[in-house]
């Protein structure tokens, strides 16, 4: 019997979400030299406020709402976020493909196979490839390469666990949420859990 619950093969359950802690966030910002020197509510360093723009595609309420929540929560710790909604094709062409952004909100749909090579491997950073963050970690590359050559589920999962631990430690992105979905299958397909 498989030790993995259906649908969780690729999840490393030892990783825990980081807590929302505005007090600790302010302390870490101050430790790094970001303080509100002019009393405007936004931390600054060398006279420059900590401010950036987050982009997402227009017409996706869930992502727009996530951006608004981020904006409100980060303002409480002194970080100014501007939210910009862009039409999908312009968003991809002018920002994602050109790597022209401070921060973006996007989502992934993964297949039942947990291979995330195209998203995280350092060889996938070229034009129109999915590692548009240009993330580069030799341990992640090695785990992804190894997992692609392994058929044993437990050994393969161990490689994906290593990959996830490295990504969790590096924080190249913040994973916000996994939305619920309602997949539909034709009745002629049997045995799907």
C-alpha cells in the first residue's frame, strides 16, 4: 500500500507555513536598516521608501483580491505596494516574458505527475519558459534531474521533498493559497479517486 494520500504525493508535509507576524516583520525590517525615518508610515532606507508594484491579470477576481489583501497587510508593517491589473496578453507579453516586474501574482495548474522541472530548473529561464523568476539552485536542479529518472514512488518523493525544502528555505516566491476546484469527468472513465 502506498504511504501517500491520493493527491498529496508531491506535498512535503514536514514544511509548515510561516506565521503572519507583523511585529516580527517590523523587527526584521529594522534589523536590515528599514525604519520609518520621516513618520509617513512607510519604512525607508537611505531616504528611499520600501515600495514596489505587484502585477496580476485583469479579470481574475481571486488574484485581484489577493493583491488587495497583500497591500493592506504589508502597509501595516510599513511596506507600500501598488497594485496594477493588466490585460492577460499584455501581462504575459510585456511583463512575464520580458521579466519586467517587481512582483506578480500568478497560478499554476499541475498535472497528477508532480514533476515541476519546467517551473524550477535553472535551465528553464529562457524566453517563454516557465522559470520566469530565473530561480537557480544547484540542489533543486539535481533533485529535479534525479526525480525524472526514478520510477520508485518513495525514492522519487524523497527527491521532491528535497526540492521543496530548498525552495522553502530560499523563498523565491510566496505561496499564497491553493484554490478549490471542481473537476468533471465523463462517466465512461472509471476508477478515478
